[in-house]
C-alpha cells in the first residue's frame, strides 16, 4: 500500500478538498493539522466541524465511488504533510470492493475463535510496558521506511515500528 501512496505538502490556508467537488483520493495526515468546515444549508459561511491531526484520515468515501465531497479540508499553520491514495491506484492494488462487501453466507468462518489458553508471556509484556503511552513517545529519527510502514527511534529505549493507519483501515472494509 505504501508503494502506491504519494506524499504531498500543503501550506497553511490551502484547501486540500473543497465541498461539492468530485472526490477521487483518500488522505492520511502524516504531520500537521487540518480544519474541516462545512457549508450548512441556510448559513452564509462554512461552519468549523472539527480539527484533524497526525494519524487522522479523510476522503475515504472517494475510494468507494463517484461521490462529491461533503466538507472542506483546509491545511493549518505551519502546513500539513499527507499521504495520498487515488482511486485508480487503490483499485489496481485491492481490486473491486464489491467482492469485499458481499456476504458469502460464510458466517461460521467468521465465528471461529482460537481455543488456545492465554499466554502468560503476553501478560508479562503487558505489565512491563503498561506505563508506556503513545502520547508520551517522542520521535527522534526515522531509521528506515519499507512497504508496511516506517521504523523510528523513539525517546524510550526501544525501537517502535509505526504502521500507517491506512494499512489497518483497508483490511477492515
């Protein structure tokens, strides 16, 4: 997935998406923030809906079909870096989403669970890192970038492999 995404930068105040335009791309915020505004019927000025930050995404409905954008997305100071996936690249990589949406009557397969007892090792790891929270980790440097994400050196004494949120999202469609 990372191989087909483009990295783009938008300066503060730039409209990444305009309400009413046809959409054909999905975005993941790599750094920075964007403001989401929407023109509500009966109002003269767009209303601020929310602020999106690093790791948030927008425009995902554009991958599913020819829909118009329902809001404006505006880059905030000092600018925003996004990873962009266009519909054409998505369809080449994943294929037609109709196949993923179909119910093949295979509910039994989805209901299967593992009967293995919980591993005591997993509990030890959880206790050891219970005090570690993502919001407290400071990125120091990027050590490498691959097809599944990037590996970064962080302020805690271990290496964190950071997977892009779009990788997780795509597998849950």
